[in-house]
């Protein structure tokens, strides 16, 4: 975990804010999803017409969270499909056996 924080600080020092934002969003156990990290991004001076680094940080957090939720939903959809499918196969086989027709 210390290496993740160290890498974040390196990227930040090199003004690679987009990469730092991605690392912050994907940090293990959310160690870089803290008020301290938000304050770091807020402390960056912004020139007129320049996008504040805080915006990509929040955008990356949002995309990461939405993607994770989408993957979870897809996983459960597929799981439910397969369980239904397998149940129907088992039901068909047991119905054949109880009605005296074996393949």
C-alpha cells in the first residue's frame, strides 16, 4: 500500500494528474479515496482555460464506480441465467424419470 501512495505522490509531483487520478480511483481498499487526496487536487493552481485536476479525479472515480457496478450487475445476470438454465435441465430430466421415460 505504501508503494501505491508513493507512486501517487510521484505522479502528482510530475504533474501527471490524469494518471494520479486513475491510480487514486483504483487504489486498493480506497486508500487514496480520502479528503487528503481531494485537497491535493484542489491545491493545484489552475490557469484560465485549464481544466482543474480535481475534475478528472472525480470523473475517474465516477467511471470506476459505474464500471464496477455494471460488472457486478452483468455477473449476477449471467449467474441467474445459468442457474435458471441448469434448473430447467434438471427439471426436464427428473420429469422424464418420474414419468417412466429414460433416455
